[in-house]
C-alpha cells in the first residue's frame, strides 16, 4: 500500500514518529508543498491508499475522494477535522482516524503574539539589527482588561495566563454560563461591553456557519483606539475586509494574527505589510511536542487499521 503525507512544510513528519513498522508494509511518500489545484492534487494522489493530511491545510472533499480510486483510509491529525467531508468518506467506505491534541502550543503562541504586539517587539528587533536602539514606548498589561471571546479549553488556558499577569479577565460567547466563567475567575459580560472595554480581545471560537464572520465592523467599531485584537483560532471568525479597513484607518491599535481566511496567505496580502499587524504563518500548533503526538498517533492508527484493530477516537477532554 502507499501512504501519502500532505503539506509537511518543515519536512518533519518522518523524523517525528517511528514509521519503521509501516515502512516494511507500505511505501511512504511525503509532499512538503501545498497544492491547491484539485487536478494536480488528484494526479499526485491517484495511487494513494492511505492519506495523511496535516490538519486543515488541504480540503479532503467528496470530489477529491471520488477521484482517488485506491483511497481506503484518511489518518487525520486532529480531534475533529472540518476539512474532511466525513459524510462522503462514510458513503465511500473510507475509514477516518483522529489523534489527540495539545492545548499549550497555541496558548503559548497567543501570548507570544500579545507580548510582541504591545511591546512593539518586531519593530524593536528590526531597529536593533539595523544598528538602532530604543524607538517605541511599549504598553503594560498588568491591570488591563483581557476580553476572551469563547471560554472553551483554549479560552480558559489563555485567561489563566492573563490572570497570572495581573489582568482583569472577562469573557463572552453566545451560550456562556456566568457561573462557569466565575469558576475560572472570569467575569461573563455582554458582547458589546467586552469589545468596548477590553484592552486586548483574544478570539477562541470553533469555526462553524454560526461563528463565521462573527466579529465584523460593528464589533471592531466598539473597540478602543488603543486596543488590540488577537486571533490564533481561525481566520474567518473575523470579517477580513472589516479588519483591514479598521487597521488602515487606525481605528484600533492593531491586530496580532496567526490564522487567516486563505492559507498560505498570498504574498501581496495587506496583512503582510500593514504596520499595525503582528503576524505569524499559522504556527500555533507547530511545535515538537504537538508534531510528535500528531505523527506518532497517525502511525499508530494506520498500523491498527492495517491489522484490523479499532482506530483511535477523539478524547472529549481535549476537544475545543
């Protein structure tokens, strides 16, 4: 059988897990680039029996699966992959496995973005390398208000760090229970209050038809001109056009972003050049611990499937 590993940008998959048992049974091919063209992708994968996508970088659609006559399994490395058409996979008899997920990589990256933004670290680093010295007066976060949009597992983890920094933490989501928020030392507030009073707004919602574009011109217009919005969750949660307009007009201090509507982000995209944007190329989960978990459990799932054993299911405690 042939295993195809997709979108391995760092060419890390084979070094992050023990594939030796599978190598004796399968041919393994690794693709380190992202291929958005469905025709080229179908041609690449026409002899693939087992497909290993990296998160949601490539959409595993009904159309793609129908064009892969040998495809029998998709080994996904996430607790729930929205890029896989699960209904189509079921109808086509294609098995889909999942892995666990680590919370702390994205949480740490979120705080890296926040601290880089408010202390103007990219500008100071660039100045330093160019021979300069201090050029900006940064902001403090102690005593400031952190607004969490979505107090799930990631939101709670980010809130905990904010509390350690001495921040006042508030949260909102459509179904947030104030008692649940209070259990974590967080005050539940109305949506309008969160956007109008927070110094930093950090978004931690799952992407769904209901949450798509949930933060638009109205919400951004409520924010203080000194406030930052942070998104290490999913790009489409924030209306991109509205955010670009707010940033260009300097209606908010800036945006710190790790996720985008389209990935990889086009080279000429405004987020790459706007001076009040601090951005990273969706690296929140790109850590050694997470990659070892992902690829290790993917290999385990494939071996189990080949042996006719049950494949790994989602751990509810890690979802969210």
